[in-house]
C-alpha cells in the first residue's frame, strides 16, 4: 500500500508542485484546498502522469472543516504518513493601505490554519 501525503494549499503554486513530486515518487496524494476547480486541475495532471491523487475541499481557517477533513482522509486513505501544511495567503499592500479584513484573513489562514491542521492530523500520525 503506498504512503499517503496530505497537502494543504494543493490547488496551485508550491502545494501543487509538492503534490506532483510526491505523486511521481509513488505516494498517494490527498490534495486539499478551498478551491475545488483548482484541485481538479492538479489531480488531473497527476493522474495523466501516472500518479494517484484525490481531492478534498476544506477551509483550514475553520476548525470544524479541518476535523471533517481528517475523518474524510482516514476513511478514504487510512492514516496519512505525511502532512504538508502548505495553505497560506499573502496580500501585497502597504501596511497603512491594508484593511482589517485582509489582515484577519491572512492571520486566520497562515496561523490558525496551521494550528487547526496540525491539531487534527499530528495526533493520529
């Protein structure tokens, strides 16, 4: 049975690249992102190249969404072997031009998202 890697933020950029590399080395990759359409593109590319990939839509800023994701991953793939906690956002703006909603979205994704994901997956691994 191949190892399973859970990759958050897998819909694009670094997360998609990590997923492609891990899949090319024989791992099953559980692609996680909030954007289903982007996950489909990454999954299709991996499958076209002979890899195994599944999509899982979740919002790392919401602890209940991450708990549901953990249950879904275990049911679909078993206990994961690797967690790539990659989800993140960055707004390029001057500090004085930033708005509170943008800052809170970055904090919720880049800090709380990591805590939620680690809190759900690390105890089971």
